[in-house]
C-alpha cells in the first residue's frame, strides 16, 4: 500500500474541513470553516476555485439538481455554483446564535445530515439534524459537543457518528426507508493521547477511516471489533476530514488545519492547512447527492 500522502491543494486553511467528492463533476468540495470559504478542487485541471459564502461553513454536498447544499453558521442553504448565489432553506437553531453547523453529508437515500456545535467548542448545546428531500428538517438528538464524522455501512443497516468530545465512534441501527435511527452504542473508543476523533469515511469493505485532529494521522478501524487495522501518518498535526474520490474511488483525500498551532509548530509544519491525497489500497463508496428539488 502507498502510505505517503502528497499535497493535492497547497492551501493554508485555518480550519480545512468538509471534504466531499462529487462523482458527477469529478471534483472535490472542501471548506475553510473560519474563513467562510467553499473550495471546488478539480484534479484533472489541478485548479482550486474559492467561493466566500459570508458565513462559517461546515459542509457542502452536491445535489441531484446540479447545485450544492450547504450547512452554514445560520442553517441550511442552497448555492448556485454558476451565479454564486445563496438561497436560505432552513435555520433550525435560529434561537442559538452561538452555535454553528459543522460536518455533514448525505445518507444512501439522499437525505442531508449535519450537526452543530457551540462556536468555541464549549458545552453540549449542539445537535444532529436530518434534512429530508422535501426540505423538512428533523432534529435527531441533542446534547452534542462537536458534531463530526458520519458514515453508513455498505448494507445500509448501520449509521456511524462521531461527537468529538465523547472520544468514540457511535453506531445506530439505520432504516433506509425513512432515515430513522435507534439503539445507539459505542463501537470504537479512543484515548486522549491518540488525538481528537474528527471526520470519518467508510470503504467498500465496511471499514471506517477516522481522522485525528492533533494526532497527525488517519486510522482504519473494524467497527465490528473496534480493532485498528492500519494508519496513514501525515506531516501535519491537525487532520480533520477525509473522503474517497477519483474516478475509481481509490484516492483518499484529507483536509487539514492550521488552527491551534503555535508559530513554532507552523514553522515545523509548513504544509498545515493543505488538502492531501493518498492511495491506501482500498476503495470507498460513492458519495450520494442530496435528492431534494
């Protein structure tokens, strides 16, 4: 296996996050949360387009209609990529201005799941939401610290979820028909010295790839046993999110961040904030577009 990540986008993102592959456009969406930027990276052209959306941005997912759905500081928005025009959809936490949306992605049925957190990562005022294809938004549960990684098993029977402050991957029974989740349990637990579990993706074998903010790595886990199977080390400390992309879905893209690093650490990590890619020897599942109109 190739385990040496290379730089795909030589950015200096303050808080790079939200990587999501668009199989139709063959491009990578990624965000710089605190700089309020959506990036569209085209590997074939080696170009990275930046759109400032005017709010903290946690996640971007392609839609079946050809535009992009966003999870921003103040709720869900639709973005016309050609006109760079935002249209508000719903703000389920209008009464909580100190919260913002963080990570999110679509489930196998095309519903958009995204969670919130307090702006400074304090307390547990966050929640996880599901936006159905009719644009209705449903709160799944609250008492969330820092809502992060999401993934669904290849057989669509299980949803995996990371609330960073819990230092675990939780699993839920998942109903593809209506998006209902039940029976929360911890399937992987982490210790403080490993770093903070952040973004997550899944491969075709049903193994989870977990990013560690402050841990400088992505590790592959068997959610059935909790066993660590493999890891990829990065030349930066803060690895925030990952997704499989490329025409064969065999390239693992990872976002990173400069946030929390001292001047001395930044001098030692000149690539911090870049987007990396690596071929880990397995393939991922194709990202699903939001199915709403």
